[in-house]
């Protein structure tokens, strides 16, 4: 039986590659730009290359150490798909003291937000207007 394939991404190229999950080649390079690829896991579904917000969100998730492992038949669980969802969960992490990697995996954010922190449906007013 061949080894299971896992996803690797190159953020500068906005490209995803499925490669065997063996340990013979621990560091993999992008075939386009030769930058190191980031291992994201077997349950990863890449955003379209033209979706800049989706790739920006993915970069934020990867920076926090969040990956997409294939653990069970239900998939990797909730992952934010927009920068607005990431901002809301990061604000909640600062407010609650919860680690950002845990707050980013929340499907629902249990606000009320403290005064001065925008929660769902609340926007910060721009100064000078």
C-alpha cells in the first residue's frame, strides 16, 4: 500500500502540493520559487489562487501553528476562512486570555466584548469623521 499523501503549501506562490507523507525528504522546496514548503496536513483544502483574503487567512493560521490533520472521518474541525473571523477570534483571545491557537479554532465566539473592543456587529468608529 503506498504511503498516504499529505498537503504542503508555498505561501508566496499561493500553491498547494500533495506529496507522500514519508520522512525521507523532511525539507521540501517549492518547484516554482524554491522556498521551503509548509506541511499543513492531509485534510487541507486550499483556497483558489486568486483568493488573496483566503491565503492571508491561511498564513495567519499557519503562523499560530494550526494545521489540518486527518484525525477522524469528520475532518479537521472548524477553521476561520476570512480575516474578519480571524480578527474577531484574536480580539477574543486578548480579552479572555485564551491562547490564540485555541481561540482561532472556536466555531462560535462567546462575546460580550469589553467596551472598546469590536465584537460581532460592532464596528470601531473612525476618528476625524
